[in-house]
């Protein structure tokens, strides 16, 4: 997700995740993209090498798609850290920014605390399995506790 000079750091297999590993909420905001595209992005996000109890994948559907809600519900049967949320749009809904802001407010209603870090994937991005572990050493500690949008990943073609 975070690329510097066109390269990403892949942690060695000897890297240990500890109780100090921060939680991450991975947001996938979408609005009307093809289900197959979103499904591949969700699968990529859920296949992270990050400890499964330390991240949640949250699909933020601005299109209020019943098909997408059903897809996430079916995928959730084997991915307990996967969630779906669709907001009620108002006159001034602020598009993607409004969807993200609503998602930030909504995660407070889930069990547990909101994660100190937020990663945002476009609906057509497939993250590398090690992207969360790769970006953490590059973040200054002062960022913990605030939302962080990550960059990179692979766009589907």
C-alpha cells in the first residue's frame, strides 16, 4: 500500500507481530462498481498476512446495493473480520469523503474500539498480503490515533 521509490518492504518471515501491533480498519469505499471487482478487492484485503485479530475489512457502500450487501454477507461466513455498511445519503452527502466520514463514525458502533489506523483502498485495488506490515515501520509514531490513507497496491486492469 505504501510505495517509496517504486518498491515496497516485505517483512521477513522472522518478523514477529506482538501484542503491541496496532489494529487497522481497512475501508473499501464503493458506489456502483462491478461486484466482481469489489469481490476481488475484498478477497485481497482479507488475505492479509497481518494478524487476523488485528484488522477489520469494512465495505462502505454508497450505492446501497442489495447485491453487494448479500455478497459481503456470504463472504462473512468465512471471514469474521469482514463488515458491510451503507449510509443514508443526505442532500449534502459529500460523495467519497462523506462515505469515509460516515464509516469512521460507524466503526464506533462495532464491538471493540475503533482502530487507531485506517487504510483506505479504492474498490478496484488489490493489496499485497504484506502491505499493512510493510507500512507500519514507515509511519511516525505521532500518527497513531489518527486516520491514515495509504497509497499503492495493485490496480486491476
